[in-house]
């Protein structure tokens, strides 16, 4: 790989990350006393699309994949929740079946909180209630942003923005993801996504290898992803280093 100037690790914060942290802080005591730990191996299902919602899940370690299957059997990846993300709360609150399946990508440790315990905490703890309302509001904002991305961004723009959102805190920032999953997330054909990735690689913005993308030019990808300068976060104060590139 040609020598590139390595930038300090940065990542575009996903909408609602702060609200997610607030909810976890509010639920800390309840999770400690009522939470049920569970370990998932790669490929294990946490729950399936259409299954009755019994509990909210907090990802303690690892990464999961949330996806929907169309009536024709097509798969659309909605998100890749990782620690310390919360998932399943909407289905738990409205009492309806899960809209999507959740599958472990890596070995994961999750903590489950039953619907009964969660609802009781919301009804009797103002901090939990406020944090849950804030999180649901953030989810609506996130859905609005995703819808507008499909209107205002072309496929390469959505690829750039998605890579920035999924980047980790290593030096250089990287995304452990294959192109098939990336295509399912951005809503494009794998061949078209591959063409966008090849374009970014040729421009020196990105390095691609099997199962991983390495971000070389954060600013260029941010511009291509339609992110204004005000939305680009400052460099992280501390980061891990890829052993192979130390």
C-alpha cells in the first residue's frame, strides 16, 4: 500500500449516541440487579423478525447485525449495533413483534432487560422515563436523516458516509465489514458499491482489503458524504493502534 499521511482517528457520531449513553446511565442500577447476561457466538440469533418482543438488549461486547428480510427473500442490513448500543426497545415498548432480526457478527456479550422490568422503571423513575423519551426522539431523527440521505446523496456519497459512521477508534480508522454487507446497508448493488470503493481507493481516500476498509483521508470522505465542516468531529484524544501498522 502506498505511503499515506495517517490522520488521528475520528468517526462521525451516529445520531442519538449521547442519548443512548444517557439511557444506559439511567438504567445502570436496574441492569445490575435485573439484567440477564447472554453470550452469542457468530451467527447466533438474538431474536428473529416477527418474533414477540420479550426484552430490551444492551450490547456489552462485540458487534451484531440488525436486518430485515423482504417477502422475496432479499436482505437489508439496518445497522451494526456494537457496545454499548441498546436495541429492541421500540418493539418492547409497543408490545408488537420485532421488525428486524438481530444476529451476532462476532462473539457478543449482551444483557437482557425484560419488558416488565423496563416498563416499571419508566413508570416509577423520572430519569429513566426522560432518557427513554430522548432516545426515541433520537431514533426518529436518525430515520429522518437516513431518508434524506437517499434523496440528497448518490450511492458513492452514502458509501462514504456509512464508512465514516462505522469507523472505529484505531490508527488509522478502519471498518471491519465486507462489501456485501456494506451494499446491504447503503441500499445498492454490490457491483455498484465496489465501483465506489475502487474510486475512493484510486483517489487515496481509502484502502480496501478482504473484510476491512481503512480510512486514509477523513476530510475527503466527509465532503463526499455530504457532511458540512460543523458536523466533522475533532480528533480523538486517545486511540488504539493496529498491531500490523504500529
